[in-house]
C-alpha cells in the first residue's frame, strides 16, 4: 500500500510548514555546485505543493529564504532570487488551474524590486483562489518577526491606542506576518538536521515535528505523504492528559 493510500482523509493537517534543507549537500554529493541543488529543489516545491493540494491541506508554508541567507555568497543569493522569479512566472497558470492562492511572509522590502513585483502580481492574480494557500517565507526569520511585532505593539501603547493590559496572545499573533494563518499542525524538516533555525518559533508552539534524512531535491510526493501518515499516528494533547482528549 502506498503512503497516500494510508492517509486518513478525516484527519488531514490544516497547516503544514516545511524547512526545505539539504539542497547544497545533495548537489555536492553528486559532484555539482550548490545552485544545481536549488534548481532541483524547485521540482520538489512543485510536487509537494501539488501533493498538499491533492489531500486537502489548506496551508503549506515553505521556508524558501531566511534572513540569515542574505549572508550567502552573492552568486547564490542571485541564483535563488532568479529561481524564485522563474518559478512564479512558470507556475501562475498552474496555480490558477489548481485553485492555489499565493501568500508571502517575511521582510519583503529587502527583496530585489523585480522579485517583489513578480510576487505581488502573482499574489493579486491568485488572491481569490480558495484551495491550497501556498505561503512562501522569504527574507523571513522568527526573531525579526517577533521584534517587529513588539515594536508595532509598543508604538500602539505609546500612542494610547491600546493599554498594556490589552496585550494577549491574540493581539500578539495579529501583529505577526502570519496574521490570519492558523498555526502549523506539522513541521517537516528535510536532510537530517534537527533544528528549528529561527522559523515560526511563536507559531510552532504545539506543532508536531517530523524530521527525515531525505534531502529536499529528493523529497517528492510519497515522502510527503509518509510524513502525513506519521503525523496521523501522533496524539496531540496541547498540555492536557491523554484521558482528557476526545478520541
Ligand atoms: C536549503 O538548502 C534551501 C534553501 C536555502 C533554499 C530553498 C529554495 C528552493 C528550493 C528554490 C526556490 C524556491 C521556490 C519557492 C521556488 P541549503 O542550501 O541550506 O542546503 P545545505 O544545508 O545542504 O547547504
């Protein structure tokens, strides 16, 4: 039986977040340069987005470029931005056909103008779609996001718009770039690294974590479905006891 056939359609995670890791190492293992790994990673982005849509996941967030990634060699940063623009150009039609809505989280003002424009066009074109929400995390890091939210809230307090007592989890969440997006049910990280790496640290508080040794360029539909099957074996208690959980 394939992993896809083992999936319980009644218990599909609403939001899956992915740290797409291992492009560089995968390429190196084949005697190629890092950019070859990123190029091959684009096909995994396509396949995993399609797989998520097929089983009815509502939000898929992909960590495509972190704040720290700006420190990589200029040629690699340029190649990643180029791949992103091409991927969007080549995929808007498919996103329309598959009812996918594109969203972006992160400090998009740091992205090159061309990349920003292409993203904005694709976001408005797909804005009315009601199937999968494909969320790209670009120039994103959790610490940046949390500091940003803190500054916005402090400003509102300073201007007398809110009181310190009004600051609660809902207000804080509403000031993050993920406003309106439910917290991830499942986080997948590829390539055998066991870290969160500054990704969605507020939002992952109760997420199930899944790590696989497969590098991102080889992470296609079946490995994704395997992660979903594994997730469905977990019992999510949110701090309660097992007996308190309604089965
Ligand atoms: C991590 O591998 C991957 C990235 C930093 C970039 C991911 C980007 C893509 C898959 C391509 C473009 C994206 C989209 C959404 C079309 P790594 O370079 O850190 O690998 P390593 O840990 O082996 O060095």
